[in-house]
C-alpha cells in the first residue's frame, strides 16, 4: 500500500483550567493547515471550536485496528475547517501564547477566551452566511480641499490642537515609543488620541487602531466622539466597539469587522487587547493606571501590559495616557539622569487644562470650545475632627453645594460604598448582619429592605427584630450611597432652585444601573442638566466629560489611607485626582457663571502627605515619594510579584497546600532568587463557604520569577493529588497581582 501523507495538527481548544491535558491536542487532517486556522474538532462527544497551532506530516496511514503502523494511537480527524475566515495571524497567535505562558494558564483557555463566544456555536454554513452580510472597508471620502483636517472637520469641527497637544503629537511622530502621555484631567488627552488615530488612518490606507478604556460605561461617550470624527470620512462601519456589555451577535459582528480589516478603529475594554487586527498600527490605552485593566478571573492578564508587549511585537505604536499614571509606567518613563539611562517609555507632558489662548482660531470659535482659563479645581480639606460628632456633611460643604444649586450648577458627591448601610446591628446584644457564608457583613439595602452579601450574593429580607435576642430596634451602622442620597434629600428639602422648584438629587452606582440602558439614561440626565446633586461610587469619578459640574466632594476617603495593601495610597490618589478632574471642565461655563471649580475632601487626617500633594495637583511629587518608599521596601516596580492562591473547605487545608508547595519549591532552580512569604488568609477569608489563602512570591528579577512559576506549575498539579492537596478545591496563580 502506498502511504498517503496525512497531517497531524496541534489544536488549541478550550480545556478545563488546570486539567492535566497538554497545551494543545493532536488531530488528523488530509491537508496541511496554516497556524491560526479556525477549526471544529471532536472533543469527547462534542465538536468544539479550536485554533490550529502547527501541523506536521505523518507518513503512515492508520491500520484498521485504530493504531498506526508504528503503534501510536490513531488521531481523530478534524471535523471542519472554518475556511471562510482568514486564519488568525502569527502575531495574534504569539500574543496568545505569550499571555498563556506569562500568566500561567492553558494555551487553549486563553486562545478561546480571546475569541467571540458566538464563534463557538456557529457551523461553517452559518458562518459563511454571516460573512456574506459583512461589508468591505469603505473607501475614504476624499478631503474637500486636500487637507485631511478639512474633511475631518466638515461636520463637527475638530479643534486646532493646543501648543501642548501639538507637542505631544510631534513627540509621538518622532519616536518609536511606547509613550506615556502624562496629561492633567481636561488637558485634552482624548483629542490627542483622536488626532494620532487620524494621522495614522490618513497615511496608511489599511492601518487599524485599537483604543482601550477601562470601563464599559466610558465606551459610549468615547464611541460617539470617534464616530463623529471618523464616520464622515471613513464610513459608519469604520468604528466598532468590543466589550462585555454587548450581546454575543454584536460582539461577533465587531470581531469579524476587526478581523477582516473593515473596521479601522476598535474601541474596547481590556478584552479588546486580544482583538484580531491584521493591520494593527497603533494602540491607545486611556487611563492606563486603572486597576480594571487587570482581569480578575481565569487568565489574570493585564491588558495594559499586553498592549505594550503586542505593540512591540507588531511594530505598532503604543500610547498610554493618564493624569495619574501607574507607578510602574511612571518609573518606566523616567528621563535619563546621570548614570541612569532612563526608562524604556517616552514621557509626553500636557500639564495645562484646555485654555482659550492657544486655540483662538476659526474652528475652535465655531465649535464654541474653550474660553477663559481652564484651571484645575481648588482642593479644600475639611478636618472632620473639628466637626460636631456624627457629622456626615460639614456645614461649609453644604453651603458650597447650596450656592451651586442656586446658580444652577451641578455637584458630585463620592462615597465608595453602595447600599444604605454597610452593617445592621442590635444595640442590646451586639448582633450584626454577618453573612453566614462569608467572613463579611451583609449590606443593608433600604430600597427593597434586604440584607445583601456583596461577596456571595446571599440575600434575605431584613428581619423585623434582632434574630439573636428579639429586640425590635435594630439599626443601620455607617453609611452607603443610598443613605447619603436620602440624607441629602432631607438636608435640601427646604431649599429651592432659582426657578422655585425642588432640588433634584440622583444616585449612580452598581445598584441604580443594574437594568440595561439605565446608566446611559442616568448619565444623559446629568449631561442634560436635569440633576443638581449626584451621589455615586467611583463609577462617576472616571473619565466623564461633565460640563456643568463645578464642585466635587469625597465625603469619606480615609479608609484607604491605612490599608494593608501597599497600592492603596496610589489608588486613592488616582481616584481623588480623577474625581477632582470632573469639576470645572468647561472654562467658559465657569466664567459665565462667575463660579470656581472646587474639590472638597472630608478627612480625619488632613496632615497626611497624600493630601498635601493632592492640593497642589502634584502627581510627580506624590509619585516620587511613593517610589522612594517602594524602592526602600523592595516592592514593585522595583521587584516583581506573584500570588499563589488556594481555596479549600478549611483554612488550614488551604494554607498547608501552599506551605507544602513553598517547601518543595525550594529545590527548584533559581529558588534562591524568589522570596516565598508564609501562606496567609485573604482579607476576606471566607466567601460562599470557601476558605481562601494566598502566598506572596517576590523577586528582584522578572525572569527569575517567571522561571520559578513555570517550574512550580507541575509541583502544584502533583501536590493536588497528595495528602497536602486533600480538601483543596482549586488553586491559581496571579502574576503581577493588583491587590495583595
Ligand atoms: P482629558 O481626556 O485629558 O480629561 P478631554 O480630551 O476630554 O480631556 O478634553 C477636555 C475638553 O476639552 C473636551 O470637552 C474637549 O472637547 C475639549 N478640547 C480638547 N482639545 C481641545 C482643543 N484643542 N481646543 C478646544 N477644546 C478642546
Ligand atoms: Zn439583639
Ligand atoms: Zn456572603
């Protein structure tokens, strides 16, 4: 018999996390399949989606008994090739492989999670039908007078760049990057993103740009700005979004548009870093410091870090932007100094808010943009030690809010705690609303009179009396956004707006926005001026370009000052600066109202150095001090960390597993370069009756830590099957963890 050549294809498929299966599975194919080809392959009794990773010829045909001539087990054949789709390109495959390796997860798990969910369910026929509906990339509408700007501005004037914006853009054009755009809130960073994308699209006929934002709730506003700017020239289909708030069919459509090259601009949240973009030439990461760029389940990847990696691999420029950069990026972009050659990133500076002088040209005048000085808000600290006991909002703050109501301006009040009260308690016997399944209190939600656990979701109606002693007088302790909203209603009940109507108070948090479309509606009401005082969690602190807000207040930020997490001050500083950035964004509006922008902070620790830097809007001073402390303590960015976490029914079991790992791991090569701290319970130790423990690993060398983790994986797998692994429900590795 003449041996026919068959191909053995390695295929990445979704396999259960930490299953003992290899990185890819082998299948047989009659033809060679290019790496990145999408397939359907049998797995168990189902056909599943897979990605071809490599293929090699096998000469001998399988014998009738299912074994090949050389005794190997016969491979199952590939079920179908989705050849209506071009294969995923090599850089995409490398990105996925790198992410899997670096974050210690399965290749198939990462690859499949990076594809739109609906792709898994479509047959080749359905897919072909879907692709027919796709439109090819539209040819750009020629610029009216040959100047690209003229076309871009034909419908909605693109403002001329300010001097600082022009310098930042020139800086980007002059070097390879990556770039860190350090620009104040309201300095016009978004305009720099728009212009850098425009410059790219104008000069490279097929090039694609990826623009990432941290939160879904920021995508609609950004999408509107990009669409307004680019649709007139490149067509409405040139801009697509990619985030988890979309339906599966929407996500698939966006993904296909990006994959085919029809979409020139992809806007999205962290998941978009894995978008298949064959002509990717620019990646923008807005608010690059934001913790939500770190995925917190499955493969715990940092989309910002992957963006930098991907940009370097694909030769795409990377632009990270923030008013309060992560200390990692700040350190990485430090200028050369003496013997220090400086960081790998190029720092671009935009210290000023948008201001009239440098943009006094026609386009800006037509669009009515900016007049008067756009100063950053004045920061006022209220020493809560000097307030009467139980003060929630100080008299001076209430007065300032009242003045704004009278002038028809808006105020934002932040409290990072939703619900009515964090605890319900009995004054007689000391009972508290603990969650029976977690080491946490259940939060009192007055709206539907429930006690809700924010960790496991366990919800019950509020008891009529204390469940322990029968005392009918159980009372809320502490304050969440719901209660603050109620309190404000009472305080302003007697106050009237200029037209004699009642003060309008609204709240935006995870509870108020649960319904589809609710957030958009609530934000629209704020933008339309239908709200006087808005109460909310950090959901409203970030990114929004509110034009009539002139006062922002943080009523109780102290918790983060003394947290055990070393990143807490960095996060608090960022959040407060971002919040302050919501006030007084429209200089012309402030001037017209004769108002000033203010940020109020109520604190028991007004002397804290963090607030001193905040008052001066001095991120560099804050960063310098934090970095000095981190350097002295040998913490990131001067060291690299990973967490190994174990979940078990009993805390001892979880810790024993981790400690056994640490002991065995001491034999690993390079173990002397990795510090292993003893296993400890997580801050919230028990969730849904599962005990959680973690072990911190730290090394001055990223490579040493990576090697250690790679060699540690088999140890952890093996440990699971020993007595030390008994009772362990799951374990996971978190590389570059955001919270310790
Ligand atoms: P950031 O993202 O830095 O907080 P934005 O990009 O949202 O700031 O810009 C703040 C405001 O200034 C926006 O309303 C924007 O339209 C406006 N703006 C930005 N650049 C210019 C410019 N060159 N001329 C006039 N207005 C501008
Ligand atoms: Zn009681
Ligand atoms: Zn619970």
